[in-house]
C-alpha cells in the first residue's frame, strides 16, 4: 500500500505544483512512524544481523524502513544506516558490528560505475553476502550478479526469504 502511493506521489511532481511538498510530508510522517516501530521491535530479533542502507545517491528510504520491518518480523536483526550511504561506510559498519550480510536499497538509476566498480569493491571488502533490493535490482540484475552481489527485486517478503535461505546455506 505504502510503496505504490509513494511512487504515485513521486511521479506527480512533474505536473502538479506542491507535489514535492506532499511527497516530503508523507515521507517524514512515515519515517517517524516506521522508525518508532523499528526501535520498539528491535529487542525481539535474535537472528543474523544485517547492515541495511540506501545506495549512494538514493534519498528515498521508506522502502528501506519497510524492508527492515519485514526482516525483523522474520527474526533478523537490522543495523539501519539510512539514505545516501557511501559504500565505504557500509563496509566499515559491517566490520564494526560483525553483521552477517549487507543489504542495499536502491530505486533510482545508479551513478555511472557504481555497479561496475563500487559494488564489487564492497563485496570484496565485507566478505559476507551483499544483497541489492528495489527497482535497481530489477533493472540491473545482471550487473549486480557480475559484481558478486545478489539481486532481491522489489518484493519485501520474497527478499527476506532469499536472504534467510542464503545465510542458512552459508552456515
């Protein structure tokens, strides 16, 4: 329900005055509500730890927050970094917290070289499975696989199942 609504609002800015303000207002409201829910539920998760972040240049983090909630529902622990996170910092965070995997969310077309150079570097840096979700994962599945990462697509529940299966296989 939420993601299609945000996509619709995101398209309106081209034709309707004030549409950007509407989208930002809803995103701020959702960010506070989803963030509170994440913090409340954090104490119940006891499974593998994931570092989750938006790709560099990605400022839309509601999909990431919804993913983190879905992951927590499946018993996974999330370390949420948020929007527009440099891959180098994602790697540092993964090492510091000892996360079992990294999840990158991206709905926009990535900057040139991000999937061809920066993503493979992240995969080598962390030494744990790296997953990419969102519309970018659907549009650039081959580049993501070539980089050594795993494309999740846009379905949150399916993505969490894929991550759980991969982490179970690597135990």
